[in-house]
């Protein structure tokens, strides 16, 4: 089995201790309750794998991928109150009890 390395930025929040399958199912339920496309911010599930640690669960409302050898200015990654609200709503909907503080998470994934 080969490993795939990727680096990306997610505007989201980590949900420590969350089960990714439960979060996935609840996010699908949330999408169904929101009605027609375009009336609410779409929140996606990301699982982040490391060398030996278990996967980390992140929910995100935006993602920016980085190609090998690329770079982007930090100033391009600005906060978004609208996305903050969507992420907090999604975290509560999936049953995450602790408050989340959304922001840009820079993720190095090994899967």
C-alpha cells in the first residue's frame, strides 16, 4: 500500500473525540433539512490521517489545496463570520458538546 501526501487549508473546526462515521451521517441529515441548494453554507467532513495516530475529524466550509512546490500568502486566508455560524450550527447538529472556534486549519495529510 502506498501513502499519499497532501497539504491543504480548511476553513473549519476540529471535533476532538468525534467518530467520523457519526459526523458524516449527521452532516448528510443536516443537508437534507436545509432545503434547496444555495440556501445555506455547505459543511463537509475531512478526516486527517497521520503516521500512527488515529484520524482527526474536521468539519469545513471551504478548502484550498496546495500543489507540490506552491505557496500562497497568509493574507489570502481571511475569517468569515457567515462560515463561522454555519460551522457552529453543524457542530451542534452532529452532537459535539464543546464550543468550536472556526478558523483556517492548515492540514498535512498522510493517507
